[in-house]
C-alpha cells in the first residue's frame, strides 16, 4: 500500500508505519546520546503510545534500563485502512526495546475499564512482580465509568463567559476569529470525570491493593498551565478545571501511598504539538509563535527532551528533587518572562495582521504530520509498504 496523509478536521486519518518507526527511532537515539539515569526499573505507562506517554516510556527504557508495560487505546490496520500512529509507534518501540534486551509488553484496551486494570495487574504479577514508577498520561475524549456505567464526554470550552480569539483554521491555513460558548455545569462535570484524577486514583488504589506497587514507588501525571492568552480556553476553562482536580487528587494519592513511602506528582509540561493539543482551539496558533521564540533562543524542546529532563533532572535527581508541593514545573523555558513577553508581542501583531506567519504555519503542519509518520526526509513515501504491522506482545 502507498500511504498518503489524509487530513480531516484536526486529525490525520492515515498513518505511515515506516515514518512512525523513524520517529520512534529518532527519540530512542536522542535518549541514547544523553547520560544514563539512575531511575526506575519496572515502569507502567498508561497512555503509552503517543506524545508524552510514549516519550516517558522511551526515556524509562533507553535512559534508565527499565522494563516497561504500556497501556493504550489504538487500532491495528484493517479493511485497507492503516493502523493508528500509536499502534505503529508501539510496534517499532517494542521491536527496538526487545532487540536491545529490554522487557516491553503492551495492553491495547480501555484504560478506564476495570477489566484492563485487572489484566494489567495480572501481567505485572506474572512477569514483573512490582512496579516502581506509574506514569499516567491519558488524553481522551470520553470515559465510561467502571462502576456507574455512565459515559462522560469531555469538552474544551471556557467557563462563565464566551471567549473570542484568533485561531488558525488548519483546513484553509487562515487566521480566523473563533467564539467559544461557555460550558454548562454538566459539561464541566463530564470533562473533570474524563480528564481529572479519578481514574488515576483508581489505578493506584487497585495496584496498591494487589500489592504490585514497590516500596518507594513513584507515580506521575501530566498537566498544563500556559500563559494568560490561553487562560480562558485552558487554565480557566473546562480542561483547567479537570487539571485542578488532577492536582488535588495527587495529594490524595500521596496520602494513600505514604505507608509504602510512595510519592505522587503532577508535572506541568510544555505546550507541544500532539494529537491531543491539536484539538484545542487557539492553542495551535500559540504553539506556532512559541516555537518561533523558543527556537530563536535555542530552548525549543519536543516530548522526548521534556521527558528526559523530567526524569533525569527532577524526578530521579537527588540534588534537585521535587519539593513537598509535589508539582514539578518542566514548562520553565516556555514560561520564562523574556519568552512570554516576546510571544505576547507577536500575538498582538498577529491579531492586527501585522506579521506574516506562513513559515510558522508550515513548521507547525510539518510537526503535526510527523505525529502520523509523514514528512521525514529519510522515508520513501512513494514505496509500497505493508500496513498490517504487528506488535510483538500485544494483549487486547
Ligand atoms: P496524546 O494524544 O499524544 O496521547 C494520549 C494517550 O492516551 C495515547 O497513548 C492514547 O492511546 C491514550 N488513550 C486515550 N484514550 C485511552 C483509553 N480510553 N484507554 C487507554 N489509553 C487511552 O496526548 P498528550 O498530549 O501526550 O497528552 C498526555 C497528557 O499530557 C495529558 O494529560 C495532557 O493533558 C498532558 N499535557 C499535554 C500537553 C501538550 O501540549 N500536548 C502539555 C502539557 C500536558
């Protein structure tokens, strides 16, 4: 099959297996060039197939020599459709990890369900014994509650007032105005149910109950704060409310795992192009300007650089270990005053049509399509490739 990108809405509906493998290999190569980390040895990554979760898994394996178990929700190829990018990423990751002598197994299923949690616990008991790091990196549009059976759908909306801002229309490549109406109470509640901390807490409770959390185990989940420009749609919107809940939950989890000397953290990561962030209005335009400023200052990072820095310089660095508020700011470069001042100035100019962002847009689109394995110089996209790729260990 010759695979071309097919763009619909804010998603690419095709993925390229060779391109995804190339992207995973680039991330592995980056980690191998860094200093080894005296870090975790048995790691569970929930949301392990793309973005921050995949990068965390790669850093744990190739940076700290860990055995990893990955949980995610992806689709294999079927009926002439390609697999999802996360499927191809995992196939490539597992092959590389196994070849390098590391344990790497995966479970494809709904992480919100108790069935997948039980399956994961059984696999840990059989093959790893105990886990010393649990990374919770889910970004999902909906969640069915394992007890009530209610299905919640998350929305990205402001709270209280409507919000009008500039945004990029990825179909026409134009800067347009977007107005987002405020969320209802039910929509706020649903977004918190999907993206808040309840499921993370349930995972940790069940893992602890099953005695598969090692003494001193760490768990971490990811959040975002960002600048004032995006507050109405992020920090002060429905997703921000869910992230507040995630942080409050981290304190509950801390108490719950205190007696095994466990630690729970929330890391505030940098804004980056991922499948999840591409779906948030306004954010892609901010990301383009941010990349321009950080790039100029030599401070731009991708998921893999962020996750390496998180593990190497914060989570497992005894000289700079996180303090007792259990909130780790790895968005420090993004939030530097000089960076934000320049981004704000550019934002003003974009709003009055004073600057051209053709190149920024082009760069953003390139990064976006790379998430699906397209646009790598070394990959021959005219060649026929086998779309049906298997993951060595897959359980679903
Ligand atoms: P992503 O879309 O790249 O990854 C999401 C992961 O969740 C994938 O592995 C996917 O398979 C998995 N997933 C989704 N639904 C699932 C389900 N029901 N069961 C099992 N797995 C499921 O997203 P990302 O941007 O890497 O986001 C990960 C976390 O990082 C989120 O909490 C997000 O809010 C946070 N974060 C993202 C950014 C950013 O700019 N991208 C910045 C800071 C924090």
